[in-house]
C-alpha cells in the first residue's frame, strides 16, 4: 500500500540521517559562533544536503542503468550498507564516528573563524546529512517508486526530513539539554534496531526480485 511505502521511506531516512542526533554535532562545529551565524550555517547546510539528496532522487536510477546495476542488486547492496549503519548505531560506534568527524572539522576551522561557514558543507551537509547511507537509501527508495504520485510523495518525505534537520540545528542547544547522554544512547540504539529490521526487509525484497527475474 501507498501509506506503507511512505511510512517505510520516512522511517528509513529519519533513522539513517538522524536529525535529532545531528544537534550535538552542529553545536560542536559551530562553537563560538553567534546565533545569527549559526542560523546562516543551518540554512546553508540543509540546502546543500537537501540538494544532494534530491539530485540522487532524480538521477539515481539513471546512474544505476548507466552502470548496468539492476534494482534488485542495489536493493541487496543498499540493505547491507544500512544494516552496517544499524549495527554501528546499536553498539554506539556511529555516534563516536560522527563526533570524530565533527571534532576534526572543528579543529581545522578553529584558527580561521572567517572560514566558519565552510562547516556547512563539511561535515554538516556532507557526510552528516547527505552521507553514503542516506544517498543509498534515497536511490533504493526511488527504485521502489511505481508511479508519479509515489515519486512525488518520496520527494515530500525527503523535504520533511531536511526540514527536521533544520529545526534540529536551530534548537540544538535545547535538544542536547533535554535529552542528556543516557536518553540519547537509548534512542540511538532503539532506532538502530528499527533500521536493522528495515535493512533486512530491503535485502529480502532484493533476493525475492532476483529469484523472480531468473
């Protein structure tokens, strides 16, 4: 059903991009910036990240066709990639890796405040918003879109997720205070389990489609 597809798409992208989890990363890479500067960085990061995801939404299928990759094969590969991300989330490895990326960017720009806006591109837009897993998820979901309505619905889902990232950036300090370390760990692990189940479903669908086509 159409509703099931949209719910699945929203859950997959929300868990993969994790807008709430990006809040502390945003605070880390914008430390020392004024509220106005943070707003400009938030706008730029979400626009760039969204543009990248929409690019792969539009051109993803064409790229697969050009490379001679079948949709079922990409479903299996994308499912495996998302499963790896899910495992990292459950065992807290993904947040640690995100933190290291943010800290690296922060150290690179600490001595050059005039270049602070560059963190909107790296690491906020790439890879924290539009990372390999998110791009794979977009291509994977777009390959399952059967008509124009479904395709436009997926575009709306991506827009909502990007909007959630923007709101998360604007409310970053409040989100961090509200969640605390323990709550953040619990939520991340629960979302990791959910993403693992979704990734297994993608793999199973890909295998089933391959068998049916053979």
